[in-house]
C-alpha cells in the first residue's frame, strides 16, 4: 500500500481517537443504572394495627362526660314525675278518668314544685313521684296560663326534697351545653343533652298569648318532658321544658324552654296568691312590616298598628284610638286608621310581641309607662298607668 493510500486511513483513525478522548474528558459520563432495591417480605394485613387511643385511668371520664354525669347525679333527686287525673266524658256522655304525665322540679324545702300549666290544667288529682320511687299527693297552688307555668305543693318527710338552684337566663349563650331531665313517655329520670341552639324565640301559650324570650335547644324533648328542668353545665336551671316543634309529635331536635328568669318573675306571685297579675294596656294590634307600611302609605316603617282599644282600659282612658276602617292588603283585610305605637319607655318596638314582652318582663300592675304614638302626621307622647289583665284560662 502506498503512503498516499494510507493517509486517509490515518486521518480517520486520529479523528476517532480525538473524539473518544473528548467524550471522556469534556462531557458528563452516564451513571450506571441504579441497583434494584432488595425485596422485603410482605406484611400480613392482620399484623397492621390501627393507632390506639391512650387509655384513661380507671374511673376517669372525658371532661364533657364528667360534667354531664356530675350534673345528673346532683340534679336528678330534685326532678319529679307528675301524674294528673282529668275527668272526661265518653261518646255516651259517661264520665271516665284520663291520666296524663309530665315532669317538674323541686323549688324549695317548703315542698313547692315548678311545672308547666298544661301538665296540671283541669286536673282533679295530682300525684308526684320522686327519683327514689316515693310518691306524694300534689296540691295545685297556682297557675299562669300566659307563661305556661304552674306550682304544685307536696307535704313529705324531711330529707325527701332536693331543691334545684335557679340560674340566670339572661346570661345564657347560643352553643352552651344544655341538659334536660324528665319523664318522656313515663320513663322517669331520663337524661338528654344538647346545646342551646337559639335564644329569644316566641312561643304561643295554650291561651293564645305569646311567651317571649324562649330558649331553643336540640336536647331531646318528648311528650312527658314538659315541666322538667333544662340545666347548664353548673347544674343550674336555665329553663322549664315546655314544647317541641315536630310534624310527627316526637323529638326532631327543636325544643323550647320557658326562661328561668320568667320563673323567678312570676312563681313568687303564684305561691303568694295563686295567680299572676299581668299588666296590660287594653289594645289589640298588629306588627307593621315594610310591605304593610308601603301598601297602606303609613308614616313609619315599623311599630304596632292599633286595631282596637277596649272600653274602660288604661289605653282607652289615655285616649289611644283604634282603627275605624278596613283595607285589603293582598288577600288579607287589615283594620286601619288607628294610632301607631313606636316605642315604650324609649325602647323601640319592631313587633307587637316586643310590646307584650316588655310589659311582662319590665313592668308591673300600677306602673306608669310612656308611649311614643304616631297619629296621622302628629307624634305624641302618652303616659298610661297599667292595670291588671282580666283573668283568663
């Protein structure tokens, strides 16, 4: 082979050698493939244990449970079952005895027991059963149908009575613990728990009047709980269980209790004289809504439009005027032309329930109140001395 023929081959060999050296010196080398991990033996499913809660010391309960148990132990001896016997008539007008049951709680060492009016209303005989199973005849002391409250008295040996402590319903807050004790479906000593789910509800009493400031709870309340206490976490009574909202007649998580401050306001009168003397004005009226104000071209957007002022009442003596004509608002006829009350003692009124609630909680018979009244284009201040509301069943 001649030199001329060898040159192309040498040149090619040199180029290949340079390229190989460049690959080794300038460019990153490719790492070798990683080793496969060593295969671990499979763990059988039964060997996998879920996280375990730290066990509590024997006899120790979580905080909430401890509170409920403590309140139940302390309060249960003061909660009673009340059986009432009512005489009715059958289809042939023959008399027969009908029994109903409710609950109540001991108020004092003199034997006074607080319950609902509808538990004892029209009863011929009352029997009170205590937590230890002992019974005593109950005597009706007084009733307040307007607030669905009543007081029964028993005479029992010393040591039988365990009065419950009354709390302050003005300090109750939505979301706080609520404990109900009573005899639903005749099951005495039943305890249910929940929270205060709302405040300031309106509840219509059996006589048609509105009870204001009612406590709403989701603690289970069923037929037979009526008259029993609703307690806070300190074991204090904050309300008297009275009613439920239910399409079926059983608990659906919406129960209502008369606030304990209403008990403290009226029960002493029931004990002293057998009835509650409620102050009243002697009017009927309706709440003014923005729609009603617009439809009737009223001068104010809220307040109480008077439909009637009864003759001989404090309102009549003060010169208040009821309506004198009817107007149609939608499908409803409204009595119009009467005075409009916008405030009482400087407290603005948005609804007629606000007026009745103020009278029941802030005043008494014989007190003088000041009303702000709108009559046509005039704004008046009217002073009225409150009288006692006529007796009602």
